[in-house]
């Protein structure tokens, strides 16, 4: 358990606020080993926002729960490194990680109705979150809870604080969830599909609110979603996840204007836009997400990739590496530039994008 | 809320009236239909010693010649206003609420019930404390260590507890723990000391019946709690509680158990309400003079007024327990609206 044995094979603490190195989260089950996250690395600084995008089952939620140390050590195998503000969390004792949860790192969950306890008032649940990390009286904590509810835009917070979650509307519940997550000024905030359960206008309000609060608190923010549109305006960087691993990483501009991975192209084309009928999908991603037990050999995306034949049998035999395609061409505050996991040579990918894919996206 | 309670109270009273009609019909109408004469009924009422003439007189004076509906009306009138029984040799007074008058013991039934109630209540309260504490904690531990040796052992014992009849477990513990053998640490059955006289002796005399009765219930509660905890510990709000950084103990007790509490509270209210009407088997096994034993003895002695009285009292407890459980339901689960 001592740090000394650990430091032998790990390099010293990195300067980034959060850094994941080769994170793997596997679940042994009766059907086989589920490799939900398989070698994920990224860095994130305070004040910056990272969007993690991917289809259902790509391992987004498992990653975020892993960062918070919420996996049951009895049924999850976690390896790799998670550095938070100079502390390594994978090897840290569970109690040390628990002390950071809710205080240094907090999470906003997808469905605020089921994520809040139905039998306690909204106020009580915020008070509890605050008092566990701050030794204050109930009265002080209650005042803080009312303040927080006011800050996230709940009208008459001093009255609504005593309401139960079921007495709030969906949007208000998500605001209350955010108030709860922010109650101890966390430096890292993870929002797992924060707007999926909400209707479109409320979605926009919640996203605005999160952006404002992030500026105010100067926190590092991770937004997890399966919808690129959600992260377009908020993120500095975007990580595209597929089958438990990163297949493309870059600044938001890279991902939207210079994407190089066929899967990202598919995501972009299936993104609903105001100027397009939402049902119309130009380059739908055919097929189903990969099994995480029997991961396809070679490129995980190859069974669904329209360009798989361009790289010969390499696609089916050799796992492509995540390689930098355009160093330093990142946007504002990106780390590691623009990285893509694909066997096609960068020039070929760019020409495909420019000549085939992009025109199709733009014309309709 | 207030109108809801008033409505429920009216419904409860109607329910009681129906129960009283049915019981009255069973004990007073059915025998007549089966061929019993008014004199025969009266002699059951005043005791078999009465000779034919007294029986006839008693039947007349006690109203057994009246239509059954009138008899029932008089019974209800007695509950509300009290009654006087002029059965020939003398007049017996039975003040309101008169649940009947036993001519065998020459006592208003209510007096007996008041005497017996503390025994049954002591038995029920003590057993309830044990079975709730034991059942719920075993259920929680089983759920948290699902599939472990503890879980499997506890659930096997619980299954036995639910299936074995109480006179069996009662007799076993009576034999093992109380008769002249090395384990005879507890008193044998049949003793009761009021708690007001000597609390230690009270508990000492009741501990065996408590354990016997609690074993039966604890088994059910352990299974119920385990099932509930397995459900709630998978809820999203448990993940939220952990994400706040709460210690696991708080997560389990304050969030998990709280979420599993509704069915436990409901069942407890109903069980307890039924139990304070008399724990027939336990009281009989341990010869405790509670309401359950009273009912059994009354049936054995064919003492109709007593049977009527104790049945009605039990009905009152059960109906009250139902009402309280419904009200508690809204307290336990704020999403429930009473209307
Ligand atoms: N405890 C577990 N045991 C076994 N498999 C698990 C466990 N938790 C998650 N998984 C599997 O890991 C995979 C990734 O799940 P995850 O919830 O991270 O997906 P996601 O990207 O968040 O998808 P969504 O958009 O649907 O939320 C899924 O196939 C899931 O079945
Ligand atoms: S490596 Fe081949 S199969 Fe995989 S994404 Fe690139 S082109 Fe498609
Ligand atoms: Mg998810």
C-alpha cells in the first residue's frame, strides 16, 4: 500500500489537475470478463471542460464512476492510474478516496428523480452533502443550502428547500442536483448526461447554468454525453469513446471541423441540427456497439467501418494506436493535440473528410 | 388530511359493526338455526347448573325469546349505554361499554379483558422489540453479504422459523431452556409478574415466551428486510449518497434501510395489532393468562359472552392497526397523498 512501491513504476505526479493513465475497469461476470474501460488516458486542468462522447455502452459512466472510486472493489477490477491534484486514487485507501468524494470531486447524475432520495427533502439532501465535509451546525448548513438553491436559479429557495424531489419539475430537480454537487465547491465536477432526461429548452438552460457555475468556481468539468451537440459550445476538448477506449481526441474545433476518425464522422452526421430534420441521418453508424466481452480483434470499429477495406486485413488483425495527427494544432488549452486511432494514413483520412464526408454533411 | 381521518374513522366504525354482526350471528343465530331452544341458549348463558324452570325464566328475562335482530340491538345498546341483566335470582349490572356479562364468573367481560390485557401487551411489546431488532439487522446483514455463508445460514434458519409451528418451537425452548437441565436459566411457563411490581421478574418470566414468539416473526422480518435492502441498495440514490462521500454505514442505514422501511412498517403495524388481541398459541404453550388464553378458555367453557367480548376487542385492535398503518404510510413515504 505504501507510495514507495508504487512510485517505482509510476512517474511523478503530473502538473495537470486530473490525469488518467491507461485506466482499465474490467468486470468479471458469468459470461466472461467485461472490459468496460480498456486503456483510457487523458488530462484536464482546472477551469477547462472536457466532453466525453460515445454511444450507449461505450464505457462513459463506468469511467466517471471509476474516477470517483464508486466501483465495488469486489466485482470490479480497476488498474492504471488516476491522478487528482497530485494524489493517485487507484491505489489510495478507500477511506481517503471517500474523503475526496463530494468535496474535491463531485458528480451530477443523469436522472435526477431516481438519483435523489424520495423520502428526504431536497434541502436535507443538500445539507447532508455539505455537513459531511464541513463541521457546521444544521442551521448554518441550511442557510448554505438555500443559498445554493438560489444560485442555481430555483425561485423562492427558502420555501422550496423543504420540498421533496417529487414536488420539483424535471429541470428544477436537475438544478437541485447541481446545487447538491456544488455544495462543497468541488474542484472537479463530472456531469454524466446531465440533460438527457430534460426537454430541449430546459437542456439549454441547464447547460448555460453549468457554464456559468464552472467559470465562477474555476472547476475542472467533464461533461459526458452521447450527443455531440451538447458539448459543442461548452467543451474545450472532446474525447470520443468507442468500445471502452478513446478513438479520437482533440480540441472542440478539431472534432467539429477536422475530424479524422470514421466513427466521429458518423457521430457528427447523426447529430441533430436546427437546419436539418432531426430524423434525417446522412451517415448513420450501421450495426451495433461492440461486445465488451468478445472485443473484435484489430480495430474495434472495423465491423461497422465503411472504410475497413482500405487498410487491408490490418483492420481485423492489428489494434491501431492512438497517435497524434496534428501536434499543437489544438484549440484553447487542449492537451496532447489531436489524436486519432485509425490505420488509415492521416493524409487519406483528411482527404476523405474534405472530399467525401464534409460535403455530404453540409449539403443537406 | 382531517377529512381523510374522519372518513376512515367512520369506515372503521362501520367495519366494527359488521364484525359484531357476523360474530353475533355465529354465536347466537347459528345455534338457533341448528335447533337450540331459547332455554338451551339461556342455560349456556347462565351456566348448566340451572334447572329447567330457572332456565325458562332466564330465557324470558334475558330476551332469548326475542327475534335475533332485537337481541343484537340490545347487545349494541349495552355497549353504548350499559346493561342490566335481570335473570331471575338477581340483577347483574354491566356498565357501559358493556361487552357482555359472564354468568359463569359473574363478571362483566370487560373487567376480565382489562385484567388480561397487560399480560398480552407485555408479551407483544417484548417480543416485538426482539423480533424487529433481530429480524431487521439479520436482514440487512444478509442483503449486504448476499450469497455469503452468513446469508445462507440466516435464510435457512429464517425459512425454518416461518414454517415451524409455534407450539413446536415453544415446546423445544421450554424443554431445552427451562426444565431441570443444565440450560434451565429461565423460569418455566405460567408465571407473570406485573411490570409495575417488579420489572426484573416481569422480564425474567417473559423471556422465553418472548423469544419463542419473536423467533417466528423475526424470521419473516429478516426475509422481508433482506428483499427490500437488495432492491434499495441498487437504487440510483444510493450511488448519489456514496458520491457525496458518506461513510458506508450511513449509506446503508440512512439511505438504504430508510428506503426499505415502508413494507416493514406496514407489516409491523398489522402484526402488532393482531398480536395484542391475544397470542393464542404462545399464551397457551406457556400458560400465560392473556387475552389469547382467555379466548381459548372461553370457547372450551362455552362461555358465549366472553367469546363475543374478546372477539370484538380483537377486531377493534386489528381495525385500529389498519387505520394507523395507513396514516403511517403517508408519514413514511412523503409521496403518498392521503385522500
Ligand atoms: N457492474 C458491472 N458489471 C458488469 N458489466 C458492467 C457493470 N457496469 C457496467 N457494465 C458494462 O459496461 C459497459 C459500459 O457501460 P457504461 O454504463 O459505462 O456505458 P455508457 O457509455 O455510460 O452508456 P450510456 O450512454 O447508456 O449511459 C456496458 O456494456 C455495461 O453493461
Ligand atoms: S482502422 Fe480501419 S476499420 Fe478502424 S476505423 Fe480506421 S479505417 Fe475504419
Ligand atoms: Mg452512462
